[in-house]
C-alpha cells in the first residue's frame, strides 16, 4: 500500500505542474512574449519535476546516492524521458542489490 505522504506528494506535484501551465496560459494569453520569456515559461514544469530528485541529495542511503550519480550522468547526455527512466531503473536496481 502506498504511504499517504507519498501519495500526497505525487498529487501535489501533479497539481502544481498542471496549474503552472493553466495559470500561465490564462494570465498571459493576450500578451506578446519575448522568446526568452517564452523559454522560461516552457521550463517551469521541469523545475517542479526536479523536486522529485532533490531529496536524494541529502539521502544517507548509498544506493540512492549512487542512483543519483547515474541519473546526473545520464542527464548530461540524454533528454528528460530517458533520463527519468534510467534514474528509476538505477534506483530500483541499486536498492535491490544493496538489500542482498
């Protein structure tokens, strides 16, 4: 069963990602944006996604820190979707190996 705090975190991150898109659209729909401002607004939901991995920086579990290093290495070369998938697989695999 999923922990209530984990479920709340997932729901709140999904809601904040969705709301950044909707509120940005509603507030700025009649304005002409510069290319720089348009780029900033496109990347706001990605900043919310970073909050998923940020707690791993303060983890005391070696498997999580190693998975974080693998994910950071992947992020320097790959787009976001493969990076997320590699991070998930690396975390699961390293946690499994550390529990043996």
